[in-house]
C-alpha cells in the first residue's frame, strides 16, 4: 500500500512539474502582464531590491523572457 502511495505521489509531482514547465501561451502572458501593470505596492520596497543592483535583476528578467525553453531544460 505504501509503495502505491509513493508511486502516486511521485507521478503527481512529475505531472505538476511538467505543467509548470510548459511554455506560457502568448495570450496568457499578455493577460498576466496587463493585470500586473495595475498592481501597486505603494511605497513598499522589497529587501532584495536593495541588495541586488537594478541592472542585474533587469538583465536576468530579460534573459528569462527571451529564452523560456531554457528554463524548462535546466530542471
């Protein structure tokens, strides 16, 4: 019984990982970006933003945006 449960759990994790690594359809990406444009945190600044230079995290974001397939293959 325990082996069957472990197999089921492992399969569920693999399926979840597979779904999360699927490319995001352009229309969904556009929808998400449109929603994010309307979000404001007021004067809140996350701690990490003070530790990481702006050009570094912006460049990382651009790199990830340009090559979504490499994100899936790194896992």
